[in-house]
């Protein structure tokens, strides 16, 4: 989740370089390149690579320091430590803007503390533009979807899907929403929810409406203004899912698919299929820190999470980055229109953040 001013400031500070395809360089912004800590392993493959990484990771102290906004990180940590019992993972988990701020501040103070970053795409692009990441070029790349690769200094490990979810006690079978524009109807007054930090979702939906549906910018603005008059604002996607399950509102316009699926699996009266199109896909990624204190452990983790760890991601009801995961079925129904996070959200962060904030001014909070 992102919360307004911090993302606008930190993200806008450095997305131009990544938007132009700049290649990350080890070292802090403006500093001379440092020695590549991953160089000894880049030509290795197979068991030779894994054995060398594991041996060196133990020599480093058997520790990996991970910063993440992933709410399911413990599933990955437990499975990794089971695969490599000699390596202890210390995971600091917070919202995405907090882990971004922490990493930048530590590197600015010349005291980097984490080896790996696991968070949302826009925060990773900001770190990349500050030359704080080292691009992963390992054997696991071959098994990934094209959309997960060649992103600069980071690699997608999973995709979050923004979907329209609803409470099935309030939206009966056969009455499910089918068109996003229908949420402008006054009948939805007070029954809809959006998340306060989802300006990137807003940017993507707005761009979809203008580029794919033929609306003018003014028409899209007018539609969102009508929809905003019907919504309540929630802070945090986890809270949004809980309130949806509790019936505090009928529909969440920007909830994650895995949040709804997990709640439904536990018996909550929620659903998101058949999907209201489009489903907005946002890559969430893993990145090697350019100044990692434990580079062998960092690379061992990244090889694993982009390889065998993809099964764990799928079991968490996430959408994995791998082309194929044994036993996995894509939660997005075949034929459903999907739309990737808008490129304009990557380069015009301040514009969209400001516009979304203005749209929600005066909108009541849920709960």
C-alpha cells in the first residue's frame, strides 16, 4: 500500500531514469561504481552454482536481511529455510513506502542494511533509479513470463491483480456488477470502497478508459467523479478485505484478487468472479541490493524465489511470475480482459497521485 505524499516525493525523485531504460550501477546515487559482489557467481549454473552460493552464504554468517511489503513473506521464509536450513532469514516487513524510505535513508547514510528487496514495482523503480539495485541475470530467468523480465534492476516474482470484489450477502447471485461505468449509478451511494493509496490503480483505470474504451480525458474524469460520490475510503488492502467480508460496504473497487480468494477460502461471503473488466495487473518484484552485506545469501534467495519458490507463491493464492507451476491454475478466468499497470503511472507519479488525492477529498472513511 502507498499513502500519498511519501510515494509522490520519493518515487518522483527517481523514476525518469528507469522509465528511459537506464541500467542500474552498484553504489549510491552520484557515487563511483563499486565492486560487483555477485561477479563470482554469474557464470555458474546448476548444482555448482547452488553449492557455491550455499557454502559462501554460510561463510558470510548464514544470514539474509530482507526488506519486504509482502504480507505472505513468512510462507516464503519458512519454505526457504526448510530448503536451506543453515541460512537464517531476517525479514523486516512494512508497507511499501516504509521499506523504500528505510532503504534509501540507510544508503544515503552509507550504512546499507538489507541484501534483498521484495516490494511493489514503483518502489523498485525508485530504488533502481538511485542505482541501489543489481540486475538479476541467473538461470531462473528462463522459466519466467516475459512480463517478469528485463525490468531494469529488478525482476517480477509475482503479480498483484486489482479486481472488483463484492460481498455476496449484499450483491446476490445474478446481480453481480458487470461494467465499471455502472458504479456511477446513485444506487451504489455509500456501498463502494476504494483504498486511499491506490493512485496507480486509478492511473491505470483512467488510461484504460481513454486508450482502450475511447473516452476523452474529460469523460473519464466525469465518470470517476460520479463514482467517487458513491465510495468510502479505506486505508490498507488487508483492512479493505476485512471490511468487505464484514459487510461494511457491498463492493470494493480496487481489492486484490488474493485478498478475496483467501477470505472466501475461509468461508467469508465474498467473490470477484465473473470479473468486472479489466483486471489490472501490477508486478511485484524481488531485487538484489547493489551493496549487499550477504551477496551469496541474496543470490541464493533470488534463485530460489524465482524457481522452486514460485510454487509457494501460487499456494498463497498469488499469481506467480513463472510460466508454469505444477498444479497451478490461473485465478483469472480465460478470456478475461487484463490491463498492465499503466506506463504513465511510472513516469507521471506526482500527476496521478495528486489527481487521485483530489478525487477523494471529502470522501468519508469506511468503518
